[in-house]
C-alpha cells in the first residue's frame, strides 16, 4: 500500500465518520423515515444516500469542482434548487400524521430519489468538495476521488444506518398520533434549519 495512502487514510476515515454521523438533511430524513416506515422499508433510502455521495465524490474528482469555480452561477442555481426541494421535503415530513401507510399515500424515499437528492444536498456538497481539496489519498485527482468515495461508503453507510435504526426504535413511543405529529414537526424544523449556511452566505 503506498505510503501516501497510509498516511492520509486515518484522516479520510475520521472525516467520513464525522461528516456522515452528524446531523444534516440525510440523517434527519432517515430518522423520520425510521419512525414512519421502519428500518426495512428505509433500506433503499440508505443505499441511495451512500451511492449518491459516492457518485458525487467521483464527479467532483473528474472535474465538476473546477466547472463550479469557472461558472459560479451554476453553484447558485444548485443552491436555489437545494432550498426549494428541502423546504418541500420539510413540508412532507411535517404533515405526516401516521406511522401506518396505505397504498397511494406517504412512502419512504426510493433508491434513485435518494441518489438524486445528494446533488442538491448542501451538506453532501460540503463533504465532497472539502474531501477533494484537503484529503490526498492519491496524487491523481480521479483516483483520489474514487478512493474517497469508497471510504464514504464503508464508513458512512453504518453511520447513517444508525439514524434510521434509532428512528425505528422510537416507533412504539411515537405510536400516538399527537407525539408522532410533534416529532415530525421537529424533524421538519431541523431540516429547514439545515439551510442556515446557505442563507448566511446569501447575506454575507
């Protein structure tokens, strides 16, 4: 194993651990999904997040970060879409009132939806852009991105699974509609609060 990889790997693992286990849009939605739908039905959401972050990391390593540096308006468009979609998701979570799900009503996020969501997830962008510019597992930018994507999968998937599992463990406590409604409203508020960095930058 190259010395460069060995020396940078602990930092990469620690970075992936801290960024994936701490609160953010993904973990907030996984917690709510665990409560409302259970862990088994949340698995496609979990796998979609893991795959989506990895794809995003690869895209950044292949030159997407440079494109954003050259065309700043693209990143502004992305942030605008992030705000709009996160507000929509917050509304969906906040208006959920039952852990039971009937055909045609509320459902957990599908795999491809979770993959696509990472492209407008501000925390995911922060994670991959920081990793691409500060962690050097390989001299090649593309190989560095591929290795970091693997680290995000190996380290991140167990971390985000904990959030969904914790949500599932709360299902019995939140079986009363009133408590579930309060929980979902709290999760919706936290999701909206996760937009704070974007709002702050807009007024700087």
